[in-house]
């Protein structure tokens, strides 16, 4: 049974609304990138009028770094419009596709939860999945057109799954943590026993903190 899917299937009116939203977002991302590039050009231009060689080098480095950040943010922002990136989460298996670095190739994964030995997250928020030695999971790569399909070999039976859609990952680690052998923490709920709040206070503020 399908539990969650990204991108979601949309009807005609929803597709039209999304298209308009995507155009507006793309224009915003593009403006931000151009702003970074113009600022980088200005900083580097100023460096040519500076006589101090150390300051000149510092300004050039700052300008190049600003341009690099602008390009990186543009690339990262455009990932949300990539229709070839997907996550289909079922109650017993996962189908997933992700971009490979800055290339136009994609890594596809099809794995049953029963093939997973353990899973965890790295410092970047990626889901690290370690598979059993006798797993039957499928990993393969394709180009941007879905062609040139090639098998992909894992190193140490470990796969790094990167999710463009945060909700897809949260569905796995929160709702299906037992199936994917993900360490689950039960957080202790601290009861507020402060007698400062009267019944009248609580009547008007169910949080008991007056919105704070």
C-alpha cells in the first residue's frame, strides 16, 4: 500500500496552479542568483582600484565566494522542480530517485524494508541505509532522459539516500522507523505543574503560557 508519494499526483487544476507557482518561484530564485552575481562583480571590480595587494586578493576571494554561493543556491533551489527526482514510500518497500552530484544523471533505488539491516542519518540529514548481505535491492543509474540504464554497485552494502522532499524522509524515520530499523527516541513529556496559572488563565490559554 502506498503511504506517501513525492511529487504527488495532481489533477488538472492543481497542475495549473503548481505551474504558475513554479514559474514565480523560478523567477525568484533566478533574481537571487543574479543579485549575487552582480554583487560579486562589483566586489571584484572594486578590487582593481585597491592598491594594497592583500586587500585586493581578499576582495577577489570574497567576490568569487559570493558568486559560488549564488550558483550553488540556484542549483539547490532548482532541485525542487526536478520531476525526475521522486520518492514512493510503501508500507513494505521504497522506490526512490535522486540526482547524482552536479551531474545530469540519476540514481534509482528499489528496496524492501526486509532487506535493511539498519539505518541512520548523517550530519547532512541524508538517510544512510545498510543492507543485509543477501539483500535483493536494486540500484541503477540513468541519464536525464531515463536512458543509458546501468547497474550501480554499493560499497559495503551501504546506500546514501538524499531527499529533496523533507516530508518523505520524515515519513520513513517517524512512521516507518521499525520497518527501516531506524533508532527511535521516546521523548519524555514534562508536565507543567506550575500553580501560577489559574483555571481562568487556562480557560483562555490552552497552552498555559499565554502564547509565549
